[in-house]
C-alpha cells in the first residue's frame, strides 16, 4: 500500500493557471441587484440552491397535508342518532357525527368532510411525487454537484438550465392555483373515470393536471442537459469508470427522464382534452377505455419510481464510501447495476394492473418484476461489503445511510408479495401498498436526500452544522417513520383499504399509533430545519474537505468559487482510491477517523 504526502494531495488532479474567484454566494451589490442576479443566473450552483429551497418548501406543504390526513384518521367517523331538547321543551332526533376532523360541528352528513379528506390526500400525493420526489435530488443536489464532480465549470446548456427552473416554477404555481381554488379529489394518479367525472370544478382538475404536464418539461430539459454534460464535459483524464457513482445514478436518471416523461405528458394532455372537449379517450361513458389510461400512466410512472430512487442510491454510495473511508466494493458492478435498473424499469409497468388485465399478461409482468431485484440486490450487498472493515465515522450522513439500508431493504422485500400474483390480488389497494410505497419513496429517496444535504451542506454553504442535533434529528426521523408506516403493513394484511376517510373500530389503535408516529417525524424534520438555519448564521466555517472525500467537489473551496475551480482539474486517480491516496485539503485533526482507524491511512 502506498500513501502520498498530504502536502501534495491537492495536486493529485493537476493544476493549471491558478486564478482565485469569489464564492458563488457573494453579493453583487444592493439587495435588489442581488435578487436580480439570482433571478437571471445561469450558475448551476445558484439554480441548485433555488431548486432546493422550492423543493423543501413544497415538501413542508405536502407534509402538512399528510399530517392532516393522519389526524383525521386518529378516530373513525361515527354517525349516531341523538335526542335533542328543543327551545319549546319538545325532544327531537338529530344526527351527530364524531371523529371527523373536517366536518362542521352541526354537520348532518359526512360527505363534505370526506370530500375535504380526498382533496388533502390528493394534494399530498401530487405535491410529493411531481414537485418534490421526482425533481428533488436531480434538480437540487444534481444541479449543484454534477458539473463539479465532472470537473466542469457548468452544465452543457446553462441557459436551458435556467429555463428548466422557470418551467418548474410555472408548473408548481399551476398546482398551487388548483389548491387555492379548492383542490382536486381525484387521487394523485388522476385515474379515469375519477379525473373525468369528479365533482370538483373541471378547471381545478385541469389546472392540477397541467401542473404535472408542465413539470414534465422541466424534467425532460434537465435530463437532456445532464446527459450531454456527462458525455462532453468530463475533466481531462476522467473516463467513464472514473466517474463518481452519484454521477452514474444521475446520468441513468436523466436517460429515464428524457425517454419516459413525454409519455405522461401526452397522456395528461389527452386527459385535459377529454375533460374540456368531452371527446371519448379514457372515459367509458364517452366510449373511452379507462385501462388505457392506466397503461399510459404507469409506463411513465414506474420508470419514474427509479427517477426517484436512483439518485438516492448515488447519494448513499457517496456517503458510505466517504464516511467509511474505503473504496466502494464492486465499483463497476454498481455502475452497471445502475444502468440495469434504468433499463428494467421500462418493462414492469404492468404489475400495477394485475387486478385489471388478463392472466397471461399479468404472469409475464410478474416475472419481469422480479428482474429488478437483481441489480438492486447488487447495490445493497455491495454497500454492506463496503462497510465491512471500513473506518466508519458515525456522522449524521452515515446514520442516514444506515437508515436507508434498513428502510429501503424493508421496502424492497415487501415489494415481493406485491409482485406475486397470488398475494397481490389480496393486498391490492390496501394499506400494505401504502406502507410499501412509503418505505421505498420516503424511506429511500427522502431519507437519502436528507442524508445528502447533511453530507454536502458544508460544501454548499461553507458552514458546519451541529453534529449532535443532526444525530438527534436523524434518530427522531427514523423512529417516527417506522412508527408511522410499519404498522400499516399489519393494517393492510388485515384488510384496511387505502384512501378511505374512516374505518371499522377494530383498526383504531393501529391508526392512532401511526398518527403519533407522523408527529414524531414532524419533530425530527423541524430539528433538522433549525439546525440548518442555525448553521447558516452561527455555524463554524467549514473546511474544504471535512469528511475526507476524494471526488472532485472536495477539491474546491467551501462554498465553491463562482467558476467551481481555481485551476483546471486533471484526474489521475479514481473517486474511491482510499488505499493509495490521501484526501486533498483534509485535516484529520479537525475531523478525525474513529479510534484505531488511522493505521488504514499510514
């Protein structure tokens, strides 16, 4: 084993023409000049920060809708006939409703409360899927770090990147307009005939569908930008298998976005056309086929599940390698597995239609569904092998990576009964599906996103956060998440259907446990929010390489300069060569390795 002199580590990627530039966060003048500078910027870092701010704001809004749904389900709705004494002394019968959060005190029908409930869970789903989870990691962390990890000054098409941001903003505004007007109650999938016959104003439904349609264009343009950037702007010496795994995952995600998103765009446009002009496409009352909508929708929406999870997997690869100070086990297998997941994602949409398609087609899709377990398992086993005998630092990012391994494994394993025909027909549309979906999407994507924020926060803003409070927040999120969703597997196997505003009294205790867990989850996220805000104001200045990483972003200043690098980087080693390279700009006195692990580097 050879170890390079730390004093020479900064030159491992080469240096040509040193020229210092100010931080991208430096103000350009007065407040309004600074606002205009950010509003018209083509700097990928500023756009990443703006995406991140918008995504986290919408995440908070979608989370409030989820809390309202869980609070409604704390008690089942009960309708009883009670005797009421009138002012003239007579007694009459009246209907009393209890356990319904959204009903008026004098309500005589549960219909109004149920409509509000339907709108809230539609709002929660639409915001979280289309405005948070799909764009979240690629648009924020991907925009910020992909060019830096490649050694580039920016993405291939900076102005197109700015256009993508404003398209995303426009789509989100359409969604908010629909919410302000009263929301829609179709469910986030906009299934027909709900989306063509619902009682909600057709303009509100059209506005929400157009929001998803417009957001799709942002995904397509961002994906196209990333594909070209990876192909054309890699630093000298960086071959395909010298790229960090986060770049591989973002690249694979971009391919899915470019190929799959036009399908949902056309589908939603047809849905709007049918709703406005009453032309039969999906509505059976007009001679349309509702199952056709499901095929179109899931041909996009199952690949988009991997748009959500692949960037998360890339983040976990970076965190585990850096915070265990060890090379990724099976790097090439991990890269190929990323591409394999992207490829298989286009073949398995039909497993969402087991209850509405023929037996032969269902059998074929069931068999194809199990294919995705192979490249996914490669990743999970390789992460565990990377941890084995690593110099593990239990930082907040590493705690989130370990949480991801636990939660995502549960999400993946519970997908097996849903991919099996015999069991899926019983579990279909039950709370088992709700729990599985959240273990994959939130236990996977959101957990990795928050872990990635902690991992790269010092690099993005040049400030360290409080590690103790970061760990407290992580533990609260982990406990709250499992309390909320694990018990929903039991609810589903016992027959609790999803999307219902009430339930039989036998399920009361389990729903109450789930609701309490959702509030613990809220507290955990609020701890992180205050910790991040505190770090921006009072946090200690971050060094360039606090964790001891080897990828190119740790060669830049914290926060990075306006043009990313003060020199042209030349890659002379792999992104995870911890056995022969000392991390650049890393001072182990400030952020030491775990006890007994120093021998690994000397």
